[in-house]
C-alpha cells in the first residue's frame, strides 16, 4: 500500500511538472474576455434566423384527438397545429417551435 501511495504522489508530481513546463496551465477568463464572450452570445442570439413558416390557424380543420407523435401526423401543418394547440405532444424535442424536424416524410 505504501508503494501505491508513493507511486501515486510521484505520478501526480510528474504531471504537475509537465503541465507547468508545457504551458498548458488552465487560464482564468478576465472580465474583459467574459464581457466579449457575453456580447458575442447576445449578438448571435439577436441575429439568429427565426423559423419562417406561416402560422397554422386555429380553424385549419384539425382537432385535438390525443395523438402525440410525429408518426401519427399526416402533414407538417397538422403537426404544427397539434404542437401549438394540443396538450402533451411529444413532437418538438428541442423546444424551438418546429415539430417533427427530423421527419423525412415532408
């Protein structure tokens, strides 16, 4: 057991020496860098393209009948209607308002 502790401490000391000599020490972000990153994220969020689809009307001829999944829908408009107006749907995995994004049928 003493050997294990010795080798562990020796290995850790070698690792710390390697990190220090190779210049790979983790650096903390300064306030200026954090502000720059925050501004970049804010700008990206403001300029991100929005989902450009016509909104589905409430009177589109669809009605909530308990269907929840993309495989149960017959069109993208129906999926959008169910996603917007019906409870407990499971069609928008990333909550961006676009149901059945990965469905290759439409």
